[in-house]
């Protein structure tokens, strides 16, 4: 466009564009906020495509979908995943361990997470208990790792000092035997951009089930782990207001406390030493397969109407249970998995409209499907 023509843009067109831009800005902020994004983290890029044949519904839908996608992509603290500074996401391929025996070993210099076999990381950390971990009678070992070690390789431009997902410290532990397989776990204390401390548990699905299933038990390594993690979560929760207002010195003291909690967690995991090998394969299988279902059925029959959700992202049905348990079913009524879903996560998914409450008809239909599948009244 020549300068001449540019000069000729009528004043009223300019004015309309001005108004439209202001309106779009307002709309952008309002929609992101409505999707559950805290205002201090609202980004300044949102793509909308407007075509003359589009109506307001089309535009609205496009806006809402974009916002939901955006919010889920920048929510740095996702259950069971670390934040990847390379992809700026906690849902990319780097965010979760590749195998069930991998633990988080720190960040690459480009900010992508490094996952490493538990034993190989212990070796690298020159832990002298390495010999005790291996073999059929291997001991459970917990190892506390400092933030310094985790960001050793990470470049400043790749999120090294970022508050998006700031790991204060972590504990790696293994090997837990689930279905005759060796599993490892990573437990992190993470601070986010709002300076809130979170307990992050990264464990294979089978182990999460064992944990969810251990709530009412008092013995066994998973019960000990469950209860200690539960206490730790409360501890962090009560520490949060202090942490937010603390000066540098106080923060140092609180950090000490966090590390002492992590060491306590390690001691608790190691206390039992050897895991029982007496349980037969059959009994082990039965425990792994039946318990979550029994638990799920129990929670399902006690669930209030507002405990039933449809998961719009996965197309599944979620039933909230006791003490943070959540049970996932497919629409045909088959129990898929159980997990721990803290109430804040649940609320967040509700706010973001990922979880939508089932209405009466849908609840009845779902209960019928479960009944049909398992041949039991629920
Ligand atoms: Zn990534």
C-alpha cells in the first residue's frame, strides 16, 4: 500500500478498528480468566481467525477452544509431570518418564527434562548403597536431591531461574515391586509463579493405584508412603502463607524444614528394608486387580450427585471418591483406573470446563452401564 493510499483510510474506519481492538483485548482477558488462568500469568498472544461468513457462535467457540488449549498448555504444574522449559509445557513428550523405573535427573541445558533409570542415577550420584538395590532381595532406597544438582546443566535462557516450575528439592526412591516389575518414584517440592508450594508425585500408573488403594491400610510400604505423603502435603499447605511472605533468611529456614521432611520421607520408605516376597503371584495379581475396583465400587455407591463428572478431554466418566480418590470409567461402565486427584486439581478442571457434572439422566445411564458391566447394583 502506498503512503498516499494509507493516508486515505477514513477516520471512522480507524475509529471502528480502535474500538474493535479494545473490545478484543477485553474479550481475550475475560475468556482466559473464565478458563481459570490467574491474571498475573495472562499471555499477550491469542490467535483468532475471523471470516465474513462466520457467525458469533463460530467465533465464540473458536475463542473458547483456543483459551482452554492455551490454559492447559501453560499450566506448569500438572499431576505426574514436570514442566519442560524447552516446549514451555507440562504436557509435551518430555514431561513424563519414559519407563516405569525412570526418575527425574534434572534439566538439560536447553531446559528439557532428563529422565534416567533409578539405578543409573544412584550410580552417578555415587551413592554407596547401589549394591543393596539390585537383585531379588533388593532394598528400597530413597535419595534426596538438591535443586542445585537438578539445574546444574540448565542455561539461564532455558528457565534456570524461572519461577514457572521451581523445584526446591526432590526425593527419588526405588525399587517398588508392582506386578513383579521394578518401579521408581520421584517426589518433588515445587514452587510456582504465585509462590505456592506443591507436592509433585511422579510415579507409574500401577504405583499410583497401589497408593490410592492404601488409604485405609496401616501396614506395607505403600500405606506408609501414602500416609507420609499425605502428612507432607498438609505440612506444605500450612507452610504456604509463611513461604510467600518470608524474607531470604526465613526462606532458608523453611527450605531446611522442607529438606528435613524429604529426609523423613526417605527414612520412612527405607524403614522396612526388604519387601515381603512371600506373597504369591496370584495373591499379588488379585490385590492389584481387584482392590481398586472394590474401592471404586465402594466410592461409587457412596458418591453424591455432584461427584459424577464427564471428562471432556478424555471422553471418560470420573467419580470423585473419599480422600482425594478419583475413579475413571469408560462410557461403557468399565473401570479404567483410579488415581489421587487433590481437590484443588479437581476444582481447576471444573473451572476450566474439562470436568462437567453429569445430569440426572446421564448419571442413571452411567450407573446402569456399570451395573451391566459388573453385574452389580451400584
Ligand atoms: Zn518438551
